């Protein structure tokens, strides 16, 4: 996989990440994880980066170098009552296979979380959910395909901000378990 250089793209110019462009909740989470230096790498774009496609166009990278942070509701987890929110980290070109997510968790059923559960669990709106720094600790699964890149881009707490990080570091700080949970491209 090749990441396009800035000269090869027509991506809108990002602003440098002054403290005012980094959401305070996300900046605090970075500090708590010992990642304060990441604040300087956050980029804010005038156009939204809510979807993986929008983020890849803004950054000027391949779609699969974008990290999707998706919240699902896992039902029937051993020792729990009711649905449990679960974070799945996936490359931007892939879709989550709910059966594989269910099997990886040992759940009886997995469904997409509604917007209110996403905000309640993470503290962020859909389209801006970062891979860590959430209001509530949840189980985290990361698809192995993320590790195919030297650098990936993830949401930084708003639908206009993203940050780069080595995928192994991102997976480690998210506390994720590496699994295969993307749909196969048959």
C-alpha cells in the first residue's frame, strides 16, 4: 500500500493543531495515556471527516489507512445483563462482519449501536469517535489488517479532526485485542 504524497492530492489544507483545535476531552485523554505529543499532530479540516472516505480525501491517504472506530452492542456476553457497548477498530476500506465480532466476543448477538449509545459510551458523536479516551471503558477489538500500514489516521474527537499514529501503538493504547473481524471480499 502506498500513501499518496501531499503534492499528488487536492486535499483541503489542514490547520496545524493549536490547542484550540483539539477537543479538551480528547487532549486530556491523550495526556492521561502519556500521549501529549499527539496533540501537535492533530489536524483540523474545513470539510468534515465523518466518514472514512471524507477523511481519506482530506488527509490524502489510501482509504484503508483510515481507522474506523465503530461502537456495537453485544448481547449475551457471559456475566452481563443487557447489551454491552464494544468498540471495533477497522480499516476504512472494510466493513465489520458482525458474526465474526460476535464470535470474537463470545456474545449471542451483536448489533450496531444507536447514536445515543455511542455518545453515552464514548463521550463523542458518530463521525468523531477516537480509538481511545472514551467516557466508559469497553471491550475493544482491532482488526489485524490495520497493522499492514506504517501509519494510520483516526478521528480526534470531532467530525473535522484526525491524527496519525503507528497502528501497533494505536492498538496498544486502545487496549484492543487483535482479531479478524472484517467481511471477506469474496
